[in-house]
C-alpha cells in the first residue's frame, strides 16, 4: 500500500474513533511500528493528529459531530441507495436500522410507512421515526458514543440477543471480497454482527466509495448478507469482484 493511501486510512480512522494505537495500525497495514510512528508524526505536522504514548488522538478542529459531518458526504448517492432500500420495507414488518448516515436517510424514507416495528441503535434515526406514532420504536439500552449518537456495549448486546427482525439494513466503512464488511468502532462492529445474525434478510447499504476498502474491525464475511445495495457510480470491476465472491450487488440508479 502506498504511503499516502495508508495515511489517508489512518486519518479516516482518527476521524471516526478520535484515537488510534500504533500496535493496531502496524498489524492492520503489515508494516513496522516505526513506519506508523512516522505516519502519525506527519499527520501531527499537518494538524490532523496529536501524537501520544502508544498512538495518536484526533486534534480538536470542530464542534460538529462526526456523524453530522458524514451526512454531508455523497448525499445524492446515499439518497438513491435509501430509496431502493425503502422499497423493501412493507407495513407490518419488524425492521432493524443499523448505525450509519445512509440508514439515517432510509429512516427519512420510511417514516410514513405504518404500522412498523423498528429497532435501532442510532439516536438520530430514533428521533426521525418518532414523528410517526404508528411506528413502534425499540432502542436497546447501552453506552452512548456522544460524537456519533450511537448505542453499543454489553447492555445493548444483552438486549439485542432477545430481538429478531424480518429485515435489517446495515452500514459500513468498507467492503471487499478479501476482508468482508468492516467498520472502525469495535463495539459497533460487534452490535452489527449480532443484528445481522438475528435478521431474516440482511442488506448492506454502501455507496460506491466503500468498495475495495477496509477499516480496522471486521463485522461479517460477505456470506452473512443477502445483498449489498450501492449506487451506479460503483467501479464495475469492484462490483464484479463482490459478485464473484458470492454476494448479490444491487445497483440503485441515480435519477
């Protein structure tokens, strides 16, 4: 992997997690700890990170949450994906909406569908769905990650083990044939993995920028999902690689 690409992935991890560890990054990228230290010092020079013992933390550059910032990225692609996903939701279903900005847009698409039972671990999604009193909303209690408005942790996992869904929609940080579905936060990855196991049908909502990339924590192999819904800007070769690995790729056509 090129140095610039590695540093870009480290920056993405910092923005998602606010902290990274040298040992984890060295193992992920299969490089020496000294190489990772040089990467972190370079990111410190660029004003992205502050190097600390054993790793680095994100330099405080903004007050807006990371979740809200990501909502402004690839918006039209995410809306296109959400519209196709919404066509799979029917009245009377029990639906799981995973943490993510595309699933947030999906919530906005299905808020008028009723009756529904919706389980989510994302507070902005819950807030959106409260507008329809005919949607039975379930939020598994647990630890709230304030910057992302997401819920995870042991208590959330304990509650989730007792819930089952007709269909689940999931986000990710990356999807590849070799590494499957990956995300940055280990507790959220654990939560998503359990929810996928409890859904009769599971769909990954991933815009084209996620294909061929991988984050720190593996969520599930591609075989755990029924299909991935992406936008029509996806690289055809990347999409074909995913299909060859056995996962259906559904293209949502941009209006």
